C-alpha cells in the first residue's frame, strides 16, 4: 500500500521536487514461517511527526527498525521511518492504522505544510536516452521518471519470508527536470562487500552520498542501503547511476 506525502511541497537545495521523486511512503505484506504474515514499510515524516508516529507504532506492537534522512538541504526537513511486524494480515493492518492516521495531522506538521513553497517541478526529459544509458526501462509518474531494479541475484530471508523488490529490496533512481538541468535521487541496496566500490563509483561521477544505513533487522545476508542525490545534465546523472549499478553483484550470488 502506498502512503504518498502529496500534502507536502518540498524543495531540495531550492530545487522544487514532486512527491514521486522520493516522498512516497509504503508498507507491504508477505507470507513468512508458520502461516504468519511479515510486514515491512517506510513512512515519510516531518520532524514533528517522528515521535508521535513512533509511539503509535510501538504501542500497537510494531517495531521501528530504522530512522534516517534520505536528503540534505530539504525544506521542510523530512525523515524516513522503517517499520516491521509479523502476525495475521488483518491484525497488522489494524496495528499500523493509528500511526498512518497521524501523518499530516500533527499540528506543527500541518503548519509546516501550509507554509511550504507551492512551486511544482516540471519535467522535459529524454527518458529513452536515460533508459539506454542505464540499460533498464523506467516508469513515468507525473514529472518524475523512475527506474527501479530488484536484487534478483540475492536470496534474502527474514523470519522465513523472502524479501524481494516489493518488500523493499531494490535499487532505484528518480529523475526530474530537463536534459540540461536535471536532478536525480535514489537508493542503492548493497551487500556489505559492495559498499566501498559503490561509494567510489557515485563520487567519481559527482553524485552526493547523503545517507548509508540499514532498513531491516535480522536479514540474512545483511543489506546496506545508500541514498544519493545529484544535479546536472540528465545523461551525466544517468551515467553515475549506471556506474553504481555496475558495482552490484560482482561478488557473485549469495
């Protein structure tokens, strides 16, 4: 289920960006051991919403597995909270609902949203050229062209549940703007052994690394996620993302 922050108007380094650029929260369920369901998700929160939402999750038996930024220079400041739970699907839905009901309704957050810039991003990208550079097709959502790739070379388990792209094990790049003046943001899912080479690839292409962290606990193997951001000609940004992709899977299947 998607939980987009359409109520927010966000800029990054004074560059206006739409919700699909990286501000769409979500949660998903899959089958685990013993007939139980496993839920994972990522909620997009303003600073004022973080602790009320965290309390609502914990009070209803859900776990918070990570809290972090995805961006620098974002206005208003936005944080991402990863959640986990296991049990019956209907119970998990009931347990997460009180937290979801708080999003966009904490008083200080409402004031921040109302005062945020109303500027909206426009996009005029040669998406076919981006797809050719990256080697994969993406999807257009409003002004954003997003390429999302799973880690099919990995077999990742948590409580017996297979953690795949739908459950958050994915690498992506979101492009917005024009061919000459574009922005990219994304997330790279890596094995621990892939982190250093991926960092080098991104920095060598002028992309800024803004966060390195885990999203999940108790997974085998351990997966590290890296968030990045960059501005410039769209083809150069795509080349940077492609360089990072090329570092994944070099160690062989796990």
